[in-house]
């Protein structure tokens, strides 16, 4: 008895990848791209925080230097000197942090902030003191506190988050001092 074995015809192996393989590769590529995009957005948000923080610090220092020159009120001068000293220190810390993250920071306030400083430069006497206390002591610090609160809770980079959290209490103290200064100037006006 003879057995005949029938061989199945050989299939030619296509040099083209299968549709499933192509689909898997496409999904993998898309996942990597989305991950990179999310990472870039995160880095971009942290960079934006550092940029905004630097501009805010420059604004407070520049406006406070003007206050030292223009004001004759000892309370305004004392507040201004404290703002110069403390915001300069924080600015140096921020510059070091940004450098370690390969982020270059602006060396001056934003265009809108420079416009506010230009308004202050034109004022004199009690009008200057009141506007400085309102614009820099209160308004600028309210903005800075919001900026740092957000970064201290939502920054993705741990060092950026830590810097924001560490700096926030000082800014809140500046805001309280600015409000006190404004209140005392407003009371003296009446």
C-alpha cells in the first residue's frame, strides 16, 4: 500500500506588510506623537509661567525704582525698596531655574506692563503714590499671586512647581502689604 501525500501549494510571502501590521505601526506612531505633543504642551505651559513670572518681577522692580525717585512718602519708599530687594532675589532664583531647563527669560516687562510703568512715570506727588500702591502694590501682586498659585498646583515640572510654591507666601505677604499701603494712602487723601 502506497500513501500519497499531497502537499499544499506554497504561498508566496508578500514583501508588503499586512494591513494589521500597518495599522499597528500607525497606532504606535500616533501614540508616540501624542505623547510628545502632550509633553511639549506641558513644557510650554511651564515655560510660559516662567516667562510671565520674569516679566512680572521686572515690572515690580522697575516701577519700584521709579517710586524711590519720585515719592516723598516714607511708607511708599520703604515698600518700594522691599519690592526691589525681594523681587530681585526671586528673579535671580527664577533665572537659575529657567537656565537649568534651557528656557531663556525676558529681560524686561511685557509691552503692556511697560505701558503701565510709563503712566506711573508721568505722575507726581500723592497721585503717583496712590497709583503706585494701586497698580504695583495691589493689582500687580494680585496677578502674581494667581500666576504662582496656578503653577504651584499645576506645573508639570517638579522644580518649577516647587519654585512657585516656595515663592507664593512671599507674594501673598507683598499683596497684604500693598493693600495696607493703598488703604493708608487712600485714608490720607480724605
